[in-house]
């Protein structure tokens, strides 16, 4: 950081010296000095222009002020921080749970310190422009070294000129991956009271071993949740079964409207949560793969989708959940986070630091591979971001015949890796919906992803010390290989390593 300050001072001193010389000997140095200064200004303007997204610039044609993201260059080496914290915990002979908290605390502290230092100059500038009416809604993040702000085009261009700024990006909207077949009857289950998709991944065989996700916590970034649904109420971490008391602090966050009580006005999040943990106390409607796990929920999606700003707030909350007063606790972070949403195909790394930081904190990052749309008709290389990151565990969808769903997006990833990583049932899925009922006919990689998240939770129940890398390898090694005429070899870019097998995955570490 000191080198940056010195370089700025050196540049200023050089400019001052050149200007002074031009005054002393104008005939000798004036034209040369002016030319150099002009060249430096032009270079600075060119670099700044390259940092601003063209999509953002086009947004200013319609509005005077636009919300945009500022991404800074400086990053924290999370692997180094995590390794150092782990080593310190081992020397202190701490139990595994305390060791995890030490590591997560170190990660959050380093991320906060880095963002505070790197963002200070830009923040001071934005605050000065705020007094002039050119800026509003300044928000800083540490889960990524970035900021969000609503401001004029001139402010965006000035921000881009700061050397510590890497990119200035638009606040885009991401979508959920679901379609619904009205009045569809869910396929008959092979096991009484257990949905076909749940038995297909052999979850009931794992329950028979005494493993159902108990002692673990899964989270979902989605449309919210009806927390008191009959299939979900006793699974909600904020509900105390013995006293009947409810506490939403650290268990619920609404990035869209700031509501302090959980709700789901669209239904998607309640359906997804049901596939992770849903079942009724009398043994009926076993729609969830890990019914012993607890859940927490974040609402980041409204009717028109989820904005990048809301998704960054959601991501930061997952790393260190907060109460209604904004107090954060790393010990309340989940074991797994389900993301049944995404953007377009190709390179789009705006969320990659989030996934990297989750992994460093031992939070398993599941992402749905995505569905075909008018703007993304599928085919090779269509898998959506953030699912297509190397650090994300991407899930494709299969039907009752174990065939890849026609809507499920395909690999390879832009990083030339196998994507999706794995598959799970995602066609005609029945689960919980708002109002206390159930609904079948839901289709999408949104429906397949929660099954993977639930199996990951069961792995953590067996061994709480498993790293994300180890969990991924177990899931891939024990998957049932799937092929067809288009994908004759395994792994492949339709099914990944195949259909998830909860029984084999858990058995491999029992």
C-alpha cells in the first residue's frame, strides 16, 4: 500500500518540477512539458475508459443517475489466511468447531481491513459528490472488494480514473431457473410418502443409516421462504421447538425490501427449501433430501429477478449473518449455500470472489447450471455464471428416466472444465409452496440443485471437518455415471460425473 502512495506523490512532484522548469526556461521546456502532460492525461483517460462497461454507459442514455458497481484491484489471499488460521488453531489444540470459527473470523477480519484501506479514496470522493447531489446510496462490501453507488455518468468516469479501481460495472439483474407445468401429477414414488426425486438419489437409504443432516445448517439465496410451512417450521433455525419461540435474527435476511419477518411472495424459495429439508412431523410429505438439517434463508429475488447489489448483500450475509441491528456473527454461517439462480453464459466474474471466499470459510457453494431461455438457447458452452466458475459446484437436471433435461444448460465452462459437475432430478418436482401446501410440475436446475446441497449437508453431519474440496471429490467419485448418444463417455458436459448417489457418498466416509 505504501508503494501506491509513494508513486502518486512522485508523479505529483514530477509534474510540479516540470511546470516550474517551464516557467524558468519557457523557450526550452514549455512545448516538451506540455506534450508530456497531455500524453499522460490522454493515457489516464484511455485507461479509465477501458475500465467502464459499455453496458453501463448505455444505461446513462436513459437516466441521469444509474446504480453501478465498483470493483477494486486489491484482493486478499484467502488460502493463505485460512491456512494460517488453521495452523494457529492446531497449535492451540482447539476443537474442530472452535478452529472453524477462528478461521472464519480471520477471513472476515482480513476482508474488512482490505476493503477499508483500498476503498477509502474513492469513498471520500463519492461522499464529496454526494453533498453536491451527484451521488446517493453509497454501499461498501468486503465479501468482494467493491462498492455500489447511484451516481451520474461523470462520477462513474471519474471513479474509473482511480488507479486502485479495476472495473466499473452495471448493476445487472439475474434470474431464477424454473418453469412450471400446470396441473402436472408428480410421478409415483418408489417409497411410501417419499417423493420420487428424493428416493432416486437414495436419500431414504441414508436415513436408514441414521444420517439425515442433523446438526448442520443449509442456506438458500432465493425468493424468501414461508418459514412456518408444515414441512419447514421445525427445520427453521430461528424456531425453538421446545419453547415455541421464534427469533429471526441471524436466520433471515431480506436484501430486497428489508422486511424482518420471513416471507415468500413468489414461491420459488419455499419450493427449493422444501427439496433440501422438507417433511412433516407425522412422516408425510417427505419432499426433502436432508430432513434433519436446519435452514436459514435470504431473499434476494423479486418478481423481476435479483440485482447484483442485492446478491452481493446476500453473499456477505451468508459469510457472517447479522441481526436486525446489523451485528454480524461468523459462528452463525451455514455449512452449505444453495444458489438456484444465475446470469448468462461465458466469462462473467463479478461473483467469483464471493465463491472463493465462501470456500475459504468452508461454506459449500452449490449453483444450478441454468435453464435454456430466449437469450440462451443452450448447447455447448451455455452453462451459466456463477455456476461455470471453477470454484462453483454446478448441478444439471435429469428426468425420471435419468436423461438430461432438454432445458439443462451444458458445458464446457469458459475455463475449459467439465460442467455441470453433477446431476440430480429436476423435472416434475413436487415440494412445499407458500400457503402451507405442496405442488408438483416444477421443472429446472433450480429443482435439482437443492438435492446436492442436502447431500452435502449429510456429509458434514458425518464429518464436520470435511473441506469443500473433499466434499466435492466425494460427490464426484460416488456419482452414478450417466451417458447417452450425445454424451457417450463420462464425465461429460451434459451430466457431469453423473447422478448424485447419497448412499454411496455417505457410506464412503462412515
